[in-house]
């Protein structure tokens, strides 16, 4: 197969949702349709039901370094589909954000009873920033949920994206009859509780046909009315606008009942983008360039203290990756080769000889990588757009065992390289501050420092709620700000200045006082360039 064909047959995507909307269930059903697994129940949920470090550790141990569930590759209709797993717990949202940099499109799962929930809004924000094409799957139609048109309106308002339904439910809950596929004009009839993956399908060339009344009874008239309204209000499906991230096709179904999933997958393979180009500091890197490049977006540590190796996940952006070939690690300025790069097909991890743009491979690492690192064939580029968001919880690290301060330092350095949390140093007193989006990470850090590095620490809670990266075109004003506000300033790991705020109203006042200073909620790994501006009032 030619190099171009290899690229064009790849689709890398992730499924995202608020916990409990049905991400794990949908993942499993897609793998069933893709033939990657044979039975339901094979995909382990990575949800942490009770928010405790012990649960997290247990799950991590089960998942272990086998990481089979981090990337799930399967073949479908001649395509190689790479489905990237994302953590289900909201405390690990940062991990999800970074995974989103490694995919070319996304499927968002929305629970039809709960509608658009908070975590989904946040994740959509990241997709919008990156113009990632999204498809929405509205799940749990076997339950009485919100009305379909209301759900579409809610998606438009809360996710700030135009929608275009490509399937339409016929009633819901107890009287759920099925979905009408607006894309290929066929009717899929629902049989609750079915465990097989076949659906009863009727091709409907004309909605006026009698068969519709026979099958759907009173619901037929409603369907005709709804379809007429959809065609009038939403216009034809525009693939370009989907690929630009401006509109989202919407599907309805019930993942647990295998319903609506095949239409989703069949349409996905038709419309989802092939590997897209990626921004680097000097230029955008096109997947068809022959010279190899890729970046690390995730590092998975081995929880077993006897093997402190890790797996760095590399998204291939251009060229061909080859086993045992030397590639250039741009940040370290040295050449490395990889004897056992791993790929993941179904649930099996296997050593690969080569990989192409759109693939994600695992590289065994003993400490060379941190998130955002770039590998090339020699060119000195750094991939960009890998976000680092402001943490919400901040604690000072206090060494509890002075004999082990080196170990503590190393442990914190490495764990924050992995992206478990962010590390800041306060300007006053050089205090080390760890910032996270959830309490759970502190337990995880403490546990791992002890078990992997033999270091113990305590955390001293700080009442900061946000770290804003600050910049200004006016260097004098910036210097003045740094002088008078040094009690609130620190630096991130790359030396960028951050301002710690303890309340949004305080931040608002400071902004009014210093209009020349810009406050940013996110920064970009590798560039230190500020991301989104603090805009919420
Ligand atoms: P998540 O990964 O997004 O967190 O969600 P997950 O798939 O684990 O699904 C959350 C719950 O919703 C599960 O129930 C799952 O069985 C249920 N679910 C998923 N799809 C559907 C659907 O189409 N209809 C209905 N009615 N329920 C659905 P649970 O009780 O939390 O877990 P379990 O004991 O069933 O595993």
C-alpha cells in the first residue's frame, strides 16, 4: 500500500462526555461492531466511582503498563480506526484536554435525560479552540428524556455549535420505536434488550409510504412532521462546515441496546477527517510530508515500583516511524532509537515495525520524555497547541523526610513532567506549589512519591483558586506589577510568570487596576505562549 493510502485510511478520534453519559458503553459497542472484541463487558470502565486514591491505584494496577485501553485500534470498512481513550473522572480533565490534541475528530456523548452537562461544555471549549470536528451522539433514548428539538437547541446554546441532525428518534422511553436515518433515508426499528448487533432496517424512499404507518402507527405522522421541520430549519448537511468545526452532525440512539451505534459508525467512516496537519513553531506540518515527526501527548507511568519505566504516547504527524531507526529528540538535542515501540490492536499490545500519521504508538521511556516533546528526523520543530490550563486547587509541598529531599525533588519533577499536576514556584520564599484540577491527584502524588521514589511529603492547602499566566506589551507596567504584587506571583515549570488569585472578584479588581496586563487562563506547553485570555466577568 502506498504511503498516501496508508495515511488516508487512518482515522484518529476520541469519545468524550460528562461521566455517566455512556462513553464506556459506546466505546464498547463501537469495538463490537469493529470486530475488535467479541463480547460486551470486555472494556473496563476507567471511571473512579468513589473518589479515592486507592480506587485509582487499583484501576491503574489493573490497567497496568499493558495500557491496552489507552488506544483501541480496529479495522472497519477498510479503514484503520484509532480510538483514543480518555479518563472518565473529572479530576483528570487535563489528561483529556491533552488527548484531544492527538485526535483528528471527536464524538461527544450526551445523556438525553440530563442534556448537556458541565464537563461536556468544558471539553467542547477545547474542541472549539482547536477547530476539532465533532459529532454528537444523544444517548439513552430508551429513557424518557428531554424533547429532541429542545436537546438540539440546548446543544447549540451550551456547546456553541450549529447542529444538523442526521438521525431522528421516533418517540422515546417506553414508546421508543427507533430512529429514522436522515442521511441514508432508512428506518431502524428498535427492539429493546437486544444483545445482538443486528438491527431491523427498512429503506424508506418516501416518507409517505404506507409501510411507515404499519410499522409506527400514530408515530408516523409525527415523524413526517419532524422531518419536514428539520429539512426546513437545518438545511442540508454540510460536510465542509463539520470539518471546519463549525457544525456538528447529531445522532440519536441507545448505546446499551446497541441501537443507533451502527449508523453512527457508518456515517463516521464516511465523513470523519483523515489525519490533519498540525501546527509547529515554524510552520504547520502536513501529514503527507515524507520526513517523520510526532509529539508526546501522554505519559503513562508504571505503578509497579520495581520497574520505574513509563510509556510515552506519541502521535505520528508526518512521515513514517520505523523501529530501531534513530530519531531526533528536539528538546534534548539528542538522537534516540526505539527497540520495542508498541501499537495496540483490539486489546493486544504488539511490537510494531512501522507506523504512519494518524497512529498513536507507545514508546518505553526511562525519563527522556515529557509532555509536548517532539521527535523528528532532525528538523528542529516543536509542536504547538498542547494546552496547560489553570489548576483550581493549590497546595504547598512540604518535605516530611529531610533525608530524602533529592528523591522528593526528582519525584515531583517527573510526576509533573507526566502531567499528573502542575508545578509552580512562589516568588516569595521559593515555595514549591502543586496545582491540580481535583483533590484526587494530591492523594495520587503522595502515594506515588512514597512508593516510587521513597519520598514523603505533606501538603499545605493554599486558598488560591486560579493561576493566570500574565503578559504585557508594556514592559514597564509588567515590571511594576511584578514589584507590587510579588506576594501573589510565581513561575511555572518553563519559567513563565503566573499570578495566583484567590477569587474571581479579586482578579477582576486587579485587572481594572492594571489594564495593560493580560491575564490568561491557559498556556501552551513548548511555547510558553499564553492561551485564552481571562474574559469571564
Ligand atoms: P461513562 O463511561 O460516560 O461514564 O458512562 P458508562 O458507559 O459507564 O454508562 C453510565 C451508565 O449509563 C451505566 O449504568 C450504563 O449501563 C448506562 N447506559 C449507557 N448507555 C445507556 C443507554 O443507552 N440506556 C440506558 N438506559 N442506560 C445506559 P450504571 O448503572 O452506572 O453502570 P452498570 O452497572 O450498568 O455498568
